[in-house]
C-alpha cells in the first residue's frame, strides 16, 4: 500500500484509490506516478480488483486494513 494512504479510513482509502485510477485514465502513467507515487502495476491491480467485483468500491480496500 502507498504509505500516503495509511492515514485514511477504509472507505477513504478506497475513494482515494478510485481517484488515482480516474486520474491515471485521464493523465497517464508518468503524471500519476509523480502526483501519487502509484505506478502502472499497482493501478492495474486495483482496476482488476474493481472489475472482478463488478465495480464495488469496497474491492479497493486493502486487505491489511480489513484485519
């Protein structure tokens, strides 16, 4: 998980990840990495989790926070 997301609650992390995904779709990999520190592999993983869950925002909550 990106260290900058550790200060957020479960739902805030999911919302922030969705924001990063949308930002990446609009502005591309380089700018997203500079702005958020998230690279293509991480964003692709989040997109796959979102897709496999049918678009449920809860799928973006990291496992570590769920414990």
